[in-house]
């Protein structure tokens, strides 16, 4: 049994490190065929983790709060999943211009994909509920992000004239047919500039930016030396800037605001593992100002501002793309307001609901570009209400723990930094709807774990400290 437990730890560690390898198509690389499943390395490893957990009979059951009452997170989560299943009625109530059998086939595949994502949330919620595991988990996620920074440096050097070996390597990291790759060049003022956007192994810069919004706050939980944490945060912040993702930048600002608010609530308890506060962040900010100023000097000092102002342009095509998808999603919601048009069915409705100019706004399968609107559109009021209550319950639990008089500095750091990670990752979900990225749901699981009282110490079995 000890060997099985250690294998479980090893597989989960590998799962955390491979979270950003969403562009690697496991089936495509191993069989040479596009099976349409979008299987990622982290999915395979998480399946192994659950298999070993079943062998050990230590499957997560939702923790203590599962018996706390009707409005407990596990029950609300299953209510939401039930609402997603109920949205299958939308395939009949709001028929799409496609064969019903094909619509049901896509519905089934999307349900399976959602179950896989929930597996990440449930496992993270149960695993990290034991407080000594936070350091271990945070270190692995930050290491995964630093590996993205290393690959990003290689991308940056191969942007203008990519080497042959890099093309072959990048083909592996963009082989997943379910994660479309693009946005390699910066688009500003309705023109493509010869400025590379870093995307790591996540195919799209905005996906990499979203993962960094999880990793950056967790730097503070690694217990590394202060200078090493500062260096890691500086590198990851620079990488975030070089994604040129406006959604990630804005969500990062939201994360900082949330962090400031939460920090005020725990100021008297000592913030951080050493109880010295987060003063090292000021050093990081100073270094980043210097680095960013040097970087922008290559492209003109106004480029960063132009990129931000672009977010409010009514003629910018990247903004119009989101406008047209929002328009079509709202019209789809009106077709079946109660249960939605069906999970994963928006793409079928898009061509007949969008304005004529919007038909050319989506290059492949149409997406909503707002995950919460996608839930409303595809699962109706029932689905969005259940999901909102679920998130609200987790946030309420986090705030309740912040007010605990027995909260020590170690737990306070976890609550503040996980709250920042959640605000960043799920705040950016207002600007995109690609939900099959496992780190998004792992973030939800970390919030779930932080929102409840820590469980007793792990019972060994190769558990890392």
C-alpha cells in the first residue's frame, strides 16, 4: 500500500507540472489520428491518480462540509451538474440546424469533458485540505510556470526566423486538435505588428496568461528564500506582460485589488509564512518597472498603452468578434431561457442567430468568449443560478475563515493568495470560454480546500513535505 501511495503522489506531481501542456495531443501523437477527444497529458495522469485512489479506497467525498446542510458545496456542485444534464432538453426545445443524432453526440462528448474537469476540482479540493500539502502543491505549479517561461524565451528567440528544430518541437506542443493555436503576432490598431506574443505550450497567449494568474500568487506559498520568490515572481510577471493578453492583464489587476482587500482583513494576523508581510512585492514591482521600460523601448513607449486602449475600441476586429459572439449567445439563451439550448450546442446555433457581419468573426468552431454567458446560454437560468450559488458558497467560506480569530499567519497567507488566484483565473473567464483547461478547475478546487478548516495531518504513505 505504501508503494501505491507513493505512486499516487508521483502521478499527481507529474499532473501538476504538466498542467500547461494543453496543446499536446496525446492520441494524435501516439496514433497519428485525430480522434476528437482532445486528450491532454494531465488528463491521463489525473485518471491514474483517481485509479490509484480507488485502489486505496481514498476517493474524495467532499470533506466535512458534505454533511453541513442543504447548501453545502458538494451538493450545490451536483445540482449544477444536474442542470447541465437537464440542458439536454434544449436539444429538443430549441432545435439547432443540425441532425439531432449529431447534436446528441456532441452533447455526450462535452458532458464527458466536463466530468474530467470536475475530477481536477474534486481531487484538488480533497488533497489540499491538509495544510502541509499547500507548499508542495504551490511549488509544483510555480515550477510548471517557470518551465513555460523557459520555453517562452525559446519562442521569443525563434519568432522572426524559427529554426527547423523549433518548428518540430512546437508542432508537438500544438498537436491537440481540441486546442486551436494562433495569435503569435500582436494585433494593434487593426494591423499586425512584428511583435511576438508568447504562448508557451498552451497554444494561445490568453491561456498562458490565465495559467500565470494561478501561479503568480502561489509563489508566496512556496517557502523558498525571499530573493528566489522575488526572482520567480519577476520572471512570471514579465512572461504575463509578453503574452500581450488584455484579458489576463485586466484580470491580474482584479487579482491585485482582491488581494489588497483580503490582506486588510488579516493584517493583524501577520501575512505570509514568516509573518513579515508582502514587502518583497515592492522590490518585484520596482524590478518589473525597469524591465518593462527597457522592453517597451524596443517598440515605442506607447505600445502598452495602445494595447490597453484597444480594449475600448468599437472598430477593433478582435473586440467585434466578442461582440458578435455575445449577441448570438444572448439570442440563443432567449430560445430556451429555463434550461438553455444544451451543453456544447452554441456552435450549431451561431450561424443562424448572429448578425450577417458576424459570420466572418469566427474562424473555426464558434465560441461564446465568456464562460458565464456560455453557462447561461447552454444551461439556462437554472444552470447559471446553480453555478453562481456554488461559487458564492466557496467565496463565503473563504471570507468566513478570514474572520476566524484562531487563524494563524500560515493559514492567512493561503486564504489571501488563493483568493487572488481565484479572482484572476475566474475573472478572466469573462473574456473567454475554453473550459477544458484543467488548471481552471484545479483553481476552483484550491479555493474549495481553502474555504474550509484544515483536516488532520496526512498519515504518511510517502507524503512530501
